[in-house]
C-alpha cells in the first residue's frame, strides 16, 4: 500500500460507516418516535420479484428508491503491470429483536415490552448487523465476462436470557441472497471502465407482501468501496478533460461514485483523480469527510452535531430510559452525551474552516483593515440588505430580480447543483457568508414550486462566478418550459434570514 493511502482508507471508512448507519436511528432515538417507525430508506436492495411486481424499476443516480440491484461504473487508470483492484461491498442485514415473556412452564410468548425486576425496560425492535465482502481482482486475470462472488448473509438466531427468569430476548435474521459481479472494459492503453454490479438474487415468497415483510431479505444501506494497487480512479464529477467523453459513457444506477480521502493539494486544475472511490446510495461531493470535531455517530450525518447533542441532553429521564431500551446504539449515544466533557461540546460550536477577506458589495466602503472580515467587527452587519445588495458579475450589477443562467463550476461544485447546469433562474437575494464569500440565492425558472420556496426562504445558492447574466427576455434553458416570474424578489415570511449572512446550509 502506498504511503499515505492507509490514512486515507481510514478516513474513507469513517465516511462509509456514516453512510452505512445514515438514518439507522434518528433523534429522539426512541421506538415510539414516528420517524423511527419508517426506516431503511437508502441503498435498499430487495428481491427482484417483489420490486418488479408492477414492472421494471427506473434507474436513478442515488439509492433512495427501492431496487433489486446497484451498478457502479467508473474509470480507472493503470499505472503498472500486475495492477489489482479491491472491491468491498458493504450493507446492513436486518435483525429482528423480539422480547419474549416467560409463561412459567418453560414456554415463552412474544411481547412488545417487558420490565424486569431490576426496573430495566426491554423493547422489541428492528436492529441490523453490518456485513462486508471483499473481492481482490487482478486486472490481468479478469475474464471478459467478469468475476462473480456471493455477498449474501446466512440466517441466524441468538437467545439471551433476561434477569430472574423473566423471559428472553431473541434476535433472528433471515437469509440474504446476493451476488456481486466485477468487469473491466478496456478503453485504451492503461484505461478501463470498471463495472461493479450487486444484485439481490433471492425471491420473495409473496411478491404482493408488504415492504416490511420482505425487508429481512434485503441488503440495506448498500454501498461499495474501491481501492487498489497500481491504479487510480477518475472523478466522475470533475474528470480530466482527456477523459470527459469516457466519463459520460459511465452509467450508474441507484448509486453515486465519488473520490475518497483528503482532497489533493496543489493540483493542476485539469480534473481530479485519486486512489480511492466510494459509491454510495446518497449524493456526496468528491473527498467527503466526517467533521474532525464530531465525537461519534448520531446516525444523521446531514445534521449538526451540536444541535443533536444539545437536544439529546434535554431528553427527560423517562425518554432516555426508552431510548436505551430501544437499541444498544442509542444507549451508546446517550452514554457519550451524558459524559461529554465541556471542551468537547465547545469544539462542536462555530467551527470555521477558513477565513478570507471579503470584497465589499457595490456602494459599501471596504472593511476596516483589522486582518479579519467585516462581520467580525462590532456592528459590521449594519446596512446589509440581501434583497437590495448587488454584486458585479462580468461588470454588471446583479441583485434581487436579476435573471441569470446557472453554470456551476466543475471542480468543487455541489453534486446536486450540477443537475441545474444551463437552467435559467431569478436572483432573490445576495448573501454574505461568514468566511467572507458571496452567494446568490436563486429560484429556478421552471421549478413549479419556486414561488413557494421563495416565500419560505428556501433557495439554491451559487457563487457569482457560477452564473451568467441574462436579459429579461432571454429564453429559459434548453428544453425547459417558461414559468412566469415576478420581477421583484420573493417576500420572506416573518422570521426569515434577513441578517445578511449565509450559513452555508439551505
């Protein structure tokens, strides 16, 4: 393994674990919570005869829709002879935790909850067991039709007695049948299109059964980690220009591949490559990472650790007791929160990655030269007005009511913003980020909910260098219907973000 790759693998594994347990159990971490009764929403691969009972599924770029397969396609460059690709297929296997009360004659009956003599509550609940299979694939030995291996998991059961003979806890798992096939298509000297296809190969006894009834046969939160020796992966978000055509030929279904590990320093600017790749059922940017301040998993990686930690601290003793009885992972969250040192909690508040001087908006004097952006100065936000501020784009003042065409930059762009490339939009406001940068809040012209988003203050955000100024009569993006727009920026509801700073979250 090359120097530095081990640490990058560990970093990527931390991200993959966050993907694996995303939504596993959500705050307030109790079984009675409505959100914890509808789980298993990402990367769910179910038996094909159940998924296609109404017809074939339509592939998408992420795995929030149920499917029976997941396909990753990416480009790899071979750097030396004897190159090897390592494929790790990871998922959760559903485990039913059933509490059973003792009847006194050696028999047991299932119950939803049971309190033992020591006062501890025990609840029936759905848990999950992590599964992982690794394939080591020497490219020179890979046959044309690829290599297929079983990645399923066997059925099983464990029995745990409860104190004083009150009953027992039974954990049961159904068999999961699945297979992964790896193929490599030569595209040129030292260049391959790698395909990893994972399928649920089982059959549902009753294709008309409810989703809950077949989840025990499913792969949950399915994703793929790719590393190798003598190879590097090409970014599908920001590929080198020489590989743009081949990247467009990659077809991913129910997954979204991104480069892993830390972003390289001092790149040439001509696209990105790297030694690691994560193909996840949720949309991520290249080089995703878990915030270094995070003390542990809260099962909601899109949230803010500080908010969830403070909310968890405020649970009542009764609510905490129910959460502990719900799931061992919930109990570990509560233990961590209840014993969290003050300095650890402080690190979760207000982390700033970088500070750069801010360019003053049009008509505003420059910030005091104190070595910090103006918002750090007392009263520094005075006069900020998102609805009337403007910023120069190609020498033209752009502000609320301006029409623009969206041109998200390739490198570092939000993956979801790339889907809006070429679309036309109206600027609602100009926001100044706490790191000194400027963002345009826009509504997309052909979005039927644009006016509603404007009323709520929910926008897409783009940097000034990611838009092209248009005249009022410019047509919408290719193939898009025109939607009437008001020439003035949308009004915000009471309590909207009028302070003139953008916090980086929609």
